[in-house]
C-alpha cells in the first residue's frame, strides 16, 4: 500500500427488488461514508436489487409453480445491465463523491439477457468501471438463479492507495481463486457475502491470515418486512422476521478485527488501514512471495477480455 486509507463497509438494507430506489439509498449512504472520510465504500453481495434468500429462492425448484416464475421474473427485471443505466449510475455516485465504490449486483447481459450473474462491480473515483467479476460457482439455492461466472476480475487492481480485489461469498473457499488474487499483489481483500453464520467469521479470520491483507467483508441485512406486499412468494416469510442478520466486518492482515462484526441492524463500519501492518505481517508469511514456490506450482487463469 502507498499510504493509509479510511474504508467503509456498508451493511445497508436495499429497497428490496426496487433497483432504482436501492440505487438512491446506496447514493445516500455513499455520501455519508465519503463525508466521514472514506475513500473506499463497499456494499454486500447482490445488494442490487437484493440478495435472493433461500427463504423464498428454494421455491424456484418447483418449475411448475407460477409464483416462483413470477418471483424470478421480478428479480430479473430489477437486475443491473452491464453496460447499462444502473451501472452508469453507480459510476456517477463514485465520481460525485470521489470514492472507489464496490457493489454487489445481480447482473444481466443486455446482449444475452437470458442468464443472470452474481457480480461485483468496482467503480473508480472518475466513475469508470475498473473491474468486473462474476461469481464462479453459485452456491446451493443460488444455482436456481445465477449462471456460472468466468475468469474475469480474478486479479487485484491499483487504486492509488493500495491494490484492491476480491471474491464473492463461498468462492472464497476456492483455493485457486484466492491465489489468483494473491499472485496479482492483493493488499485490500473484498469478501462480499450473504453468509450470516458464526462460522463465516472464522473464514474471514483465515482469509486475512492467509492473504496477509486487509479484509473488508460486507454482509447482507434483510428483514421480511422489507419485501413488497405484492411479492409473489410473500407467504414464504410467514413466521420469519429477519432474512439476513448481517455480520459485516473489517479485519487486519493478522486476522484481528478492526471493526465489527455487526449483527441485526444497519450500519456502516469504518477503519483506517495502515500500510505498515502489511509489512509487519508479511515478514513471516507472504503467500505469493517468499512463501511461494513458483518452480513447483503454477496457476493459469483463463479470463475473457474485459
């Protein structure tokens, strides 16, 4: 890292399945974070238009259920085209506030719109889409919703304050995906997720200790009451109050918490990342440097042109 930087990890509930209203909420919270001094603002997995919880997404396995078809169609309709107006709006927010903005979205390709993807979009302070990563393998019920991603975005990029990159939820359990980031000089590791389990916190500690990088891990927060009354699978929430309880956190390269974890409420976590901490922790272990054996191991990534 070139210098210290203040970062913001946003645990913010979207306006569920309303892309435009959620974009405005994102803009408001990004403005709040920027006014607090943040130069990097990160939102959770599939923030736009909302993470498809297993509470209702499991019903998509019933291929003849018209309610399930309608629910999927609604998600698809509110998804983010890349390129497209909603992605451009994210760039405008980043440019307006002079921040790096990382956003989890459900993506649709406007040229081939039949398949949705779980995607991280990185916009730089000029509003440019600097990195575009699609989740390699959707997990569990997610396979009823998203297609498989590809090798794009499996690298870190220079920001001016440090090298930034990341993975989405359980693809953080894919060793080769992680190493692709490490080999590209990762210093600030985005681990956007919808996993609100206690076990996920152990994963975050491991990611920090293995990468010897700072880890920013925004997790989704959703309440059943946030779903619109006309949502086709609304009855799936009977008896359910909290759909996703959060667990967002920021960790140092030794695995110690700098902020969070935050549960059961909205909030923005802040931390100042000190470059000296990277050197202190990498003296003993650098996964792609002195603790790597490129004469023994070699990783090749097949990535389409970006």
